[in-house]
C-alpha cells in the first residue's frame, strides 16, 4: 500500500479516520478562511477562524458536487456525525435527495398546527393580501374555495399527491372553462 499525506501534516497507510481528540483540538490556521478535517465517506469537519466547527457530508448528485450540513461540533459528536452521514447516504441510495428531504421535514415542523390544505391556503392568502390588488386576491380566493377546497381542503397538505391535484384541475377543465384550470394550477403552486 502506498503512503498518502493527510490533512494533518503526517503520512499514513490506507484510510485514516478522525478521532474525537483531533476534532476537539482542531483549529483553523492563521490567514485561512477555514480548515477541513476529513473522515471517511465524504464526511468532514470544517473549522472556521472564530473556532466554530461544523460537520458536512460531501456528495455528488447528478455528477455535481454538493454538501449537506450535519450539525455543529461538539453538540454533534463524531459518532453522531457518522450516523447522520450514513442515514443521508442510505436516502441517496434509495433515490431520495437528502437535502430536499430535510427541507421538507423542516417545513412540516414549522407548519405544526393545522396543516390542512385549506388552513395553509387561507394563511397564504392573508400573507399576500396587502401586496395584491383586490381583484387578484378575490380571484385567488375563489380558485381555492371553488376548485380546490371541496376536493382537497380537509386533507393534510403533506399527504396530497400531485395526481390528486391533477384530478382536481381536470374537474375544472370538465366545466368547459378555458383559462381557469391554468389559473387554479398557478394558485395551487403559490
């Protein structure tokens, strides 16, 4: 096996993984924006000049480099960071984008209260009411109340599948109105 220099200024045989002591004692060299201490499987600890330390997992969706934050050290220790990396790798192997999955989970947590389509849509309407003209507000509300709430309103927003939205829009098309289905879809995307 050949010798490879590691990012700690020493040489080693094969793959060397971080130790907790290295994480605890890691510093950023003067004049550098950050220091990265690599572990394995794309996991690394990034140390900033102010001393903060954050875990990241580097991966390549669609052949393009990306990274996912896994938490701050020492709150997230080395074993926990490895577990988070492994969980994200498992999601990726199952065809799930782990970054997008985490965004969706965070949104679900934020919506914690009444997360039905109707409650969420009414909140969205009120959020935008002042920036819209009265005519636009009334049209958006009408699209929701007439074409979406009767079919999907009581459903938890996180459980509605795209095919169900398509079925609701098909009902609008069946009424024979030409531009309304498109406007309902735009409202639903809002």
